[in-house]
């Protein structure tokens, strides 16, 4: 063997050992933060009858005045549980005031909506139906529509044991379906469950930066967020849209809660663009830069930003998979939608 080949092989061997040592060191440093998180787990228990009924209702646009908008319109399960536009489109193409948060893993949130005005998924489910800027129906009209469809009446009776559906049953069924919309087995979950090789060097570096920079203060727990309300613009004032979206203060009436919003989950964040309550950041790189400056007083370098983004992409889990429901047909007496009135 030539001296040059021997030297080259030695250098390569040293480089491989050094890289492995650095990676192992990175894992060791990162592991001190692992206890602040938890992997996504399947729902503990669900009522399968309510889930199947709730799935139909989730996809049924007849719960809207136009007959065109369903829950899935703004929380599209093919698009990370969002609609990927800055603010959602409501009845008669009204522009919504706020970005549509993902429905995925939403059962893990401490409350629903950006301002937390709904305590749980059941309380949230009835809101859009009767909101004139969203589905623009009423609960009474929605129930009249469902009661006019024999197949729905039979299914509601089978699931709830009552002769006629009501809005309480509707919201309970939708919430039960939404409980199943969890996304386990992300690369980060695999890492938390013991496979420390699940994250590569850049992802580990991003994880370490995420923690040591302070992102973890708000984005922690199994959902990496969703468990607290925080002010948007701690170090610097937020210059995005704050008109008609004053945040938590709309619920509490306290001025101290003005521009406080529920911290969004970072699960599947790669899929849920654009970001923030107003959808003002189109990319993860932009969002990381804004959060660093406004919330932490830190300007990330391009390399640091790329590493954090690499880590955030490890939070994409397995998306819900199910057969799309076939909706029961309207009867002759079912009120027809009025999309242009």
C-alpha cells in the first residue's frame, strides 16, 4: 500500500471518528432537555360510532349557508389541518380576521381558537357553523337540515339513542372525530422514544439551539405549544396585523392580555404555513427570524436559522389516514343551500 493511500485512509478514519464523537456529544447535550417534551400518543379512548358520524359532519358542506364550506375547508386534512392561506375565506368570500390554526393534535391544547374562547373541541365545533363570517348558518337551520335526511336521523339515533339530532350531539360527534387526528411517529418522537440516531447533526444542532435560545419556554410539552398564552412582541413590538384580533383580552376583558395569543403547536409546522395569528410569515425561516428578534431579542445567523428549521421539520408526524366518508343524500324536503344570497 502506498504511503499516500495509507495517509488518506488514516485521515478519513480520523474524520469519521471525530464526526461520530461530535454527534455523540451533541446528543448528550441535547438530552438534558428531553424531559420537557413527550411523544405524540394515540387517543386513549374514542367512541367509534361518534367518530364515524363526526367524520361525515366534518366533511359535510351542508352545515353552511352556502352548501360549500365544511370544517375541512379551513382545516384541510390534506394540508396539515389548515388552509395554507393567511386568513380563511368565509361565506360570500369574506376575508376572515385571523389565520386558521391546525386541527391536528388540537385535542392536546389547553383551549381552542387563538384567544382560547372555547374550552375544548366540543365547544369549538359549534362556533364556525353559526359565525356569519365563516359558515354563516345557524344551529337551528343546521339541525333542520340534518333532521330532513333519513340516513342522518338513523345514524344519530344509533349513536346517541335519541329520535332527533341536536347541536350538542353534532358538536360532540365532530369533537370525537377530531380527537383521532393525531400525528405520531415523527423523527423527533422516535428520538424521544430512545432512537438517538433519528436526528442528524444539523437537526440535533437545531434542537440544542431551540432549547438554549429559549424557544422551549413557550414551545414545550407533547404538542410543543398549545399549553399557554403569551404576548406577541416581548422584546420588540409586533408590526403585523393587530386590527380586530386583540387576542386573549377579548375573552378576559383585561388590558394586560391584549395581543396575548395561544402559543401555536409546532407539530407538523412544516405543513402549516403561513405562520402567526395573521399569517404574516410565509416560510419557516422568516418565522424563526421574527420569533428570535421579537420574543427572545436574538438575531439568529443564517446557519443557526437553517439548523432550527431543520429541527422543526423533524416534528412532522404520520398524517391521519382514513377512508373519505360518503355523505348521505339530501331528501326532497332538505332545504337547499343559498350560496348567492
